[in-house]
């Protein structure tokens, strides 16, 4: 599938097309960056202000359609469910594009036994990939990186749309960008982006058994200790330290120079540098110590 018309896609999604029925759509993209050749989805009023003014078409509800300027629409009752089905349509093109491009390797690349690097990857210079590593298509790894045994990079993110028939899988159409001088420990997982890429910047150090979910972004020189995990679309700043068994909920931001102590559950954005700890609720470390002291009494 090189392209699909607005009318045909609407029929596949069980929606109503509005605007230019013969508009040819090439991609499914994030609503913030959607271009004139692509379609995106809008499920909530809070995302209207960040909707790209270049979007070729939008999957949304009738209520939201009346509030946006775009005239090329597919009107549905549940945009998230429709997005899941649309991802399946565009996934066929995604697979063909990946299969058509050979991976590119720099100099002095070491690949261990039983490691698999799929098509359409770019591996930089002086990269060491240990045994039993799986790297999915559309992954870029910068120079001087080390990937330890058992790690999986570019796997499907955890994305499903609920329905009366169960969970409807969302196909992930993005990739993974890993910068220079990054080290990822054994048996960690870095999911590719649903729309767009998961990004790990230069100098990041990731321990064993760490999960980086789809569309997360980890800033330069941040270190993440073992058994920590983040949900989708988390943004962590530069020079942060995330201790062991830290959990981070999705769609929040952590600024630069933050330290999160072990076993902390981060449930909200951290907008000021500092040291944080605590499970219920997260708070500045000095306040957490007072809280613990009161519990002991």
C-alpha cells in the first residue's frame, strides 16, 4: 500500500468521511507533527491546541470535529479504537519499507552469538552487541555503544484499545534512536515508538532488567538502575539518576538534574531539580523522611 484515500480508510474504520474523499494518505502520524500527506487521531479536547495545522486529515468525534479547522475528517464514535484499526492498515506499508532497506554497519562492530539485527537498522562505529540480543527494524545505534546479552530493542510497545470484544492491538509504526556512548544492561527492553521514535540520548547508562516504554525520551547522561520501568511517553531530562525499582507513570516529564531514590513511584511531573523519594505520595526527600518518622511513631 503506497497510499490510501480518505474515503477508503473511512470505510475500513467504519467512520464517516468529510472533506476531500479522494485525498491520498501516506502515513499515520502523531497529531502534534502530522503533515499534509498523513492522518492523525484526536480523542480529547485537551489535544486541540497542539494539533498540527498541516495535518492532511484527522480521525475524531463529531463533537471535536466542530472545534477544529481541519475539514478532511473521519468521524467515529471512538477515535482511539479507530486509531488502533488504522495502525493495522498502515503497518503493512511499514513492514514493506523495513524489508526493502538493508541495515548499515559502521566500522569495528562486534556482534555476539545468536544476536539478530533486522533490516533497516543503522549501527554506528565501535559498537559492541553481546550474545542473544534482538534488534528490530528502524533502530539507530550511535558510536561507542554497548548492548548486553538478552536485551531487546525495538519491540512492540504495550498498546491496546479496549472494546466489547476484548483488547484491540495497536501496531507500532515508529523506531528507536540511541545516541553515542550509551550502555544498556542485560535483559532490558526498549520499545519502539507507536508514532514517532523512542529516544535515548548520548551518554545514557541503563542497568539490567530496565523497561523503556514506547515514545519515552531519556536525556543525556542520565543513569537508570536495575528493575526500573517507565510507561509510555515519559520524558526524563539530562543528568538524572533513577535508582533501582523506580516506577514512572506515563505522559509525565522529569526535568534535568533530578535524583529519584529506590522503590519510588513517580506519579506526577517533577518540575524542579532535586532529590525525591516516597511511594505514597512522591515528595521531596526531606519531607519523605519526616513522613516515615511519623509512621514509625
